[in-house]
């Protein structure tokens, strides 16, 4: 099957899964921003997205899309390194016209994955996963909170300056990853031409910046609130 055996096919699969993940990021960012304005509203969203069947189906689909994206990114990276051979070690300077993100997508992607693992351990594992196991409350530091009390989790973790810095580094890596990945995916899918090439690059930069600022807003806001508490 050409989708699995050819470079173009692998890039197409990775691009489609990437666009799917981009849409999820937009949703997740919008959801998190709600917590800045209303803890009750945010917790209501968390309760709706708990262990309900539609949330579980969405989580499974999301996990599948994420795994597909990672696997094909890894396959393409190995393929490109094999194709370059010894030349990959001879390059000491970034070629003109090639940005930092496009040359370091695998490294940036690795940072994004590590950040995601941290996020899962701190939030998803003690919220939706705990609810799947039948728990209604979990320990959070020295307190016991409901598994749907997302605002309590945000308040707890983002009062820690080290955790905040790690999240901001994660968001920065995500910004670089998106600035290249967004327009590259659009180009691979075929939704681009000579006129729209630079437009999509501009849109990618704007989108990545909005996502970065949206997520960072939550972290910084709750950290500043913890200082004033």
C-alpha cells in the first residue's frame, strides 16, 4: 500500500493526524482559558468530559491520532537519516532559507511528548483515568479533591514555579513545532499553491502564537494568583 510504503504516503498520514491534533489543541486551549475566568464553569466542563462514553471515545480517537503521528514522524526521521548517510554529520550550519523548527522537528517533537507525559501524570491520570477506575476523589498534595475539580488541579500545580517553567518550556517547543508543522501539513495535503504558500506560513505563525499565549496565560495567571494568596 503506497500510503505505508512511500515517503509521500507517510507524510500524508502524518499531516492528516497533525491537523487533527491541531484542532484538539485549539479546543483544549479554549477549555483551559475558561478556568481563568470561572472555576465553576471549568469544573462543569471537566465533569462533562469525565468518564462519560463520548469523552472516552474522544480520548481513544485522540490517543490513536497521537500515536499515528509519533510513529510516522519517527519512521520519516529514520528514513531521512538513512538517505543522508554520512552527509548528516557533515552539515555544521543551517542551510539558507531553512528555519530552526524545520531542522529540529524531531527534537521539538520529543520535548512535546515529554511535556505531554508530565501533563498526563499530573492531570489526566488523577482525573479521567481515576474516574474510569471508579474513584470519585483523589489525593492532591495534602488535600483530597474530586476527580472533576480541574480548577483545584490547575491551582495546585501552577503554584509551583518549577512546574510553571517546565510547562512554559513545553509550550515554547510546541510553538516551534506548530510554526513549521501547520503549514507543512497543509502543503502536504495539497491545500496550498504559489499564492497561499506564504499566507499559510503566516497563518501558522499566528495560530502557534495564539496557542502558546492561550496556554501560557493559564499558567502565569494561576502562578500570580498563588503569590497573592
